[in-house]
């Protein structure tokens, strides 16, 4: 889950939905990113518990991760996602220092 204090403006971090056999579909920008999760804003609202593959990109760095929706804030078109435990190591170059 998104750690307390991890909230920040990560508007330069894009998140594209990955669907087998199709091009990545850019959908979200991140308001917060940690090694364990992110808060995403965008036009597509998913259901709590839904699993979605994402391609996260900041500058020249990209990581493909599996995420689970843990919270939906419908009025703000905002999702909180938790990343699969095995994906934490992929996110290092994308995290703000």
C-alpha cells in the first residue's frame, strides 16, 4: 500500500495500461510513488481488487509492474494501487531521491 509520507507531485511519471497483444495505453499520471505502490489520476476507474499491468515511465527510465487496485476515489478519478512484491526492485530508477 502507498506509504504515509510518500505523497508527492510525480506529474512527470506516466503510467500506461498493458494489455496482451496491444500497444501500451497511456492512462494515468502519478501523484505519489513508492517501491510498494502509487496513487494514479486518470480517466479510467478500475474496481478495488482488480489486477492491472502497468508500464511506468519517467524520462528514460521504464518499469513494467503488476499492480492491484486497493482504493478508488471516484470524484477525483484517483486510484491507489499496490505493486506485486517481486516488482519492488524494478522501481528504483523511477523513485524520487
